[in-house]
C-alpha cells in the first residue's frame, strides 16, 4: 500500500497519526465533508481555553493562519475575520477567508470531569458551508483508566475539533479535504504546543 493510500485509510478509520492527532473524514453528500479530529495534552482545560480564546494571537503561532481579527464581541458571541494561506506547487498560494461567529459555551461539569465548547459558523467567506465546534475536555485525576476514549487515556485533557465543510463549486472537494486535514493537524499541534509553553513559563516563574 502506498503512503498516500495509507494516509487515506487512516482518515477513513480514524487512526492517530505520528503527530498525535486523531483525524477522520466522513462524506456527508457529494461535495461536503465532516472532519473530526482530536489531540491529547497535559495542559488544564483553563489553559487550553485561554490559548484558544485569545483570538487575535492565534495567527502568531498557527503557521497557516495569516490573519485572526476580533471584529465584535457581544455576550458569548464573538465575530472573527480569519484568513488562511497555504503554499501550493509551482509557488502558487491558496487563500481562504471567512467571517466566523463563535459562541463560547458555559463550563459543563461531567461525571468524569469538565468540558467547555465553542460552536462556530461561517457567515461570509470562501466556502458554501463551514461550521462546527471546538471541545475541550479535562478528566478528573485517577479516572484515566476508565475513560471510554482509550486512545487518549494517558492524557489529562483532550481538544477536539469538528467541522462540516462544503467548498464553492469551482473548488474540488478532494483538494479542499486534503488541505483542511493537514491544516487541522497543524492547528491542533500548534495549540497543544502553545498551551505547553504557558505551563513551562508558569513553572519557570515559580
């Protein structure tokens, strides 16, 4: 099996890659996809939440995010303008712009820990459909061995990202699917690394 075929099989089976990211793709209809992803980390829910909601600093450490601008904040709704950019072959660049409404949910207390979500939906941009959810879940100490998601049993906290996406008609969905999967993996590992740096700086200052 070729490397490309192995990667595609991972996407279909929902397997964790070498970067520690679980990612899977589900076909919703001919030209739309649901991409689900998750990563484990040692940072607390609050640390990850603070990194994720410092919206204007996201472009400082997420490589493909060129612009992340806070347009408006009202109650639990945050409106963002974001622009991503990726280098393609022959020096070409692929740009995608979106205005997103994000809804910051209240903290949920679960039987095994805590969870907090951010729902988001594109209101204007370069896709027909782009909406989903960020979800941070922290397990109580000592419960890791009983958690249902055994692939992440060794981690204190998981960050999950789900998006339903449908490109505009002139963009082939397979191209967008591959680009988005790579971008999502980079985004999750970048957020994990940023949260780890926060922890290390706190330890250093003690």
